[in-house]
C-alpha cells in the first residue's frame, strides 16, 4: 500500500514494462544494474518494489538510451531541442549538431547525414541554391520541422521477446531473436565459447566462429557471410553506427545470441564434424538393403545426379526429377546442400552440391521401393 500523503510519481516492474515496451523480466533485470534508483518502499502482500518514476526514467535515458527513445515516440519535444519557427532554416552541419545534442553524444558527421539522405532516412533539402525561394540560400537547407522529424524518428533498438515468467525463476539473459535469420528446424548442438548474450561480434568474427564450430577447418569468408545476410540466414545487425545505443559502434555488430543462432542453424556440418551426425539426422532407420556405388563420403553430387541415383536404386526405372528433388528438399527429406557457390570452401562449386554421405542418407530413407524393384 502506498504511504498516506505520498506525492511523487511511482512505478514498478509491470508499469516499467508497459511504459518502455519491454517484457517484465527485462524491467526486473534493470534493477540489478549499477546505479539503478533505490527502492522507495514495498507494497502489497508480495512486497512489490516501488520506485520513483522520474528517477527510473532519467536512469534509463542514461543507460539504455535506445529503449528510452522508443518510449518517447509521440511525445512533445522529448529531446529538449531548441524552440523556434517550423520554417527556420538549418544547415546539414547544424542538424548533425542538434542530433548529437539530443542523443547525448558527439555531433553526427555531415558524411553520415549524406548517407542518410541517400537512404531517404533524412528527407531532401527544403531549400536549395537558385530555387527561387526567399531568402536566397547558398547551400542546401532544411526547415526546422523537417530536421526535427528526422532527429525524433523512431529508432531501432533490440528488444527481448515476450515470455512467461515461471514461479521463482530468476531474471533470464536476453533470448536470441526469432522469426528471422534462424533458418528452419531445430538448432544444432555445437561446441561454442561461453559468454554474455549481449557480447558484440563483427561479421568477420562470426565467420571465424562459424567455420570452426561447423567443422570446415577455416573461417567462413566475409563475402560468404554477406551472402548469408542477404539470404536472411543471418539476421540483420543488432547494432549499427549512430543507432543511439551505448556503447557506440563503428561498424555493424551482432549480439552473441544472434550470432550463435546463425551458427547453430540446421543443415549439414563440414566433413570434419559431420560424420558422426549422419544417422542421427535421418528421418528414421535407414535402409541397408540398397546397392549404392562405393566412394568417399565427401564426393560431391548435384541435385540431378542424386535424382538419377535415387530413381535407379529405389527401382523406379527412371530418374527422380529435379522438381521432385526440390520438393524433397523443401519438405526436409533431403538435407540442405553441403556446398554452395561462394561458401569459401575448396574446391569451389558453381551450384549447390551434396556430399555422398548426405545424398545416400536421403536415398536410404525409410519407405517402400519402386515397383520395378
């Protein structure tokens, strides 16, 4: 119960979660961080912790700026920007200075603002030299209202997914993002270095971990990592330069949880790590009564070549068509290709290919053979 005569605005973990658009577990975790405001008093039968709302808001702006920014959308001048007329003219350099002031960091460089212009994050200049407007300008300029709309725009910030709290459970570390960049199926159980979920990794560092953990013997190249990113096998970066979060970063970076979700994606491992997993990944007991050509497990086959072997060995009298093979691939009966163009491995391939062991696991799948058999 709130003490009689208490006038300061108060908050608790549930109210924090609603105000800052996070789950309650995240709000509770803040209270364990350095400098978080002291508990004012406890209330209710469960001894609910009550905090000063303004103190929490000030602390969050200082320590979790991205989250604080998200909660300010729609509020009038939450960044304490200078007042003035909506049609006051501002240079690009001045906009950078104001943005730095609003975000409590150095001014945004003009070169960065020009990048935002090209990406249409910042609207085109309202005034340009020789546009016939008054007063005459000698360089591109923006109305104050245009500049402030850019500075106060919604900003992306990492959020943990909503989850139910179990009775007596301690606040958990942030979970990996889901819904993008996670592939399909269960994540593989790989031996990965321990660390905080929010540790940051560059694309190159993720490639090094990926190559080692998945048994390739060398790092996955940055070029290949960019391909994975464009294919959405790797989720977009959690942190980008000038995203308003702390600590600032000078290049795209991913949280450990995001990176590990990518590395543990479903699919075959490299030859050095895959052999012991083949039978375990098969959809049931494999047939051992099929006559298959001998060869090295790491011999490579195209989808068409697997189809020819499949049709012949399983007694259909003709090759399994490429279209049917793709259906098997999409349905998960055939594992994803072991090798793809630009995957950084040797020898290079110009189309998706499968190791003999992967192809034979598919061909030996449970089920009846064709009538010709």
